[in-house]
């Protein structure tokens, strides 16, 4: 299933809303149980999960729900379900949650579950309610009245049936779960509510596999093989799709076990033995310039699937300039608003970076991320915490200002543009690299644009 490459995607992913923070950590909860990994890797995983838990605490609103970005007042229902699910699984594995997080979250989930109605809002899908009920059952506090009401609903979607079945199974009513599954199918089609649950047929299939594993459904092997094939392909998947695919596969492997591995491999004249009860093993191989050869021997009678992966990065200045449905225009201005040549600046020069993002399609695109990274010799003038305001400006839903970059997150209507500015100062002498500007729709890879960087100097 090419688990490692998909996990690497999370490690390198630079953004951190409620969904992405959860997605990056969720599959790591199960790595130790299915992977034969080193002590250092286990330590790294533990630190990653603890960091995600601490960050997720900052998303909680006063009513106990979780917002999409820190500081927002309104909870995101799917994010509240998803992050809460992660927190419960983490707690079961011995991780400590922020004080009062769980009690406040449970209060919000119970109120939302009891108040849910099919016609509350067209975005309030039965899948969101089924997932909410699943999390309550996982927490040991099932809302059976709400579960029964949803079960009898005429608008119960196929995806919601699978998730509701798992809620009944957790509540100790496996017979009811099996009855619901009898009326569900394994043919997952695009749905209108996918837009509001960061989902897709692939993600919904993965959620169904999680249910199949819980109730020992005979179709789980068929679905897991389909998911593994897709995960090992070159297909692009969002953070939500990738995380749930890995999560469901990890649970399937954990539940069903697998034959122990007993292999040996020879690399650069050195033979290494790998003997483990785990289903998957991972080792790092040193390579040299020229020919590199690896010989692998399987010492058992089982089938072992081997993936040899090599990764690297382009040299500075060799980035690919590409665009699809988005256009970016980046320029640099001086303090008076005149265009500035930044290839050679005097120390202390004031700079205003201006970026215009245009959606050339007719589609409304939400969850757009604009990333502007600056040379280490320039300093971002962040006055957003003072009475002066500003520093990084533009109509963004959320702005993330760091030492060397600013991330803007926003929605963009079709055939419309948005402008963003960042104030900077050429502070330190030397030669530096100014990376290209890039913008992307975080949940749809049909919308992106990026340009190449340049070398700049700061002189006396």
C-alpha cells in the first residue's frame, strides 16, 4: 500500500487546520502495531502525536466544539467529529489529553446529536450525524435515541449506513449493525455532502472498511485490496483521503494479523536480517553515486511485497513553474509603493511583497492556501499584535505568520482575484534564495499555481 510514501506526504505538508492537524497524526497512532520500526522512529511518532494533541486543544471553542482554524468562534462539525475521534483513539493508547477537553467535547457532541434533524440544513448530512454518533459510542456514551432516529430516517445515505452500523457495533448491538449493513452497498459515488466533509468516494470507502473490520464483514478483503491498490498508485489524494485510507488499512492489518516477516537483504556488501512478527518492516538504505544494487531473500513460504523508494529534492532555482486554473502575480514595492528590484538591496531597505491570486475558472473554490516564503536575510515586519496593525494584509480567513513565511487561507470566487501584502526589511548582509510563490486549493489538485525563485543579495 506504499504506506511510507503517503506518510511522508503528511510530514512535508505545511498547513495545519483542524482537519490537516488531525490527519497528519491519526495514522501514526497505529504505526508501532503494524510496523517493525526503530526506537528512534517510535520516539519521533510519540512526539508527533503529542504535538498534535496539544495543538488540537487550541481549536476548542467555548461550547466544546472545534473550529476549523484556531480562534474562530463557530465549530466545524466534521472537524469536531474527526479530531474527537483521534483524541479518543489516542487516549485509549495512553496519551494524555488537555484538561477538560474531553468533557467539553462530549457536551457539545451530545447536544448536537440530540438536536440534529434531517432538515436542519442542507449541509448537515446524515453522514456527519452518523460519525458524531460513532464518536459518542467510541467514548462509551452512545446516544441510542438519536441513533434510532437516524436509522429510521428516509435520508440515510449509503455512506452514513456504514458509519451508523459501526456506532451500533460499539454500543454492543452487533445484530442491529449487521441489519443496517445488509441495506448498504460497496459502490461509493461522489456525493454533494463530500464538499462539506472534506471527503470523496475513496475516503468514504475507507470509512466503510473501518466498519467492516469492526464487524468482521466478509467484504473487507475486497475493499482493502482496492484501497491498497489506489494508495500505491500515483494518484493525488487530499490529507483527509490519505489519512483515512492509511487509518483503515492499519486497523485491518492490526485486526487480521499477517504472517511474520523473515527476510535478508544485501546492500553494498552488507547483509541485514529482518525477523519480526509485524506485518510491515521499514529500513533505510545508504546509496552512493553510481550503481546501487539490493538483493532480497525471503526465508519463509509467504508472499512479501517489497517497495524500494528513492527521494530527493530539486536544486534551488530548478523548481517547476506550473499553473492550473489559478494565476499568481508576485511583485515587490518600496515604501513609496514603487516597484523594486530585489535582486540587490541595500541593508535596511523597506520591502512590501504584493501577491495577486486569480481564479481563472468559473468555480467557487474554498480552502485555498497561499504560501509566501522569504529569504533568511529578510525579516517580516509583524505589527499585527500592536496598535499599528497590518504586517500581513489581505482578505483571508486565517493568516499564519512565521519567522520566514506567511500563509494566507481564504476562499476565492470564479473569475475573481484577491490581493495580499507583507511588509519586510532587508536586515542581514549576504546572498540568499527567494523561493517562488505558490497557491493551491488544499482539497482539489485541479487548482494551483507556482513560480520559480531567484537569488537575492543584501549589501551595505
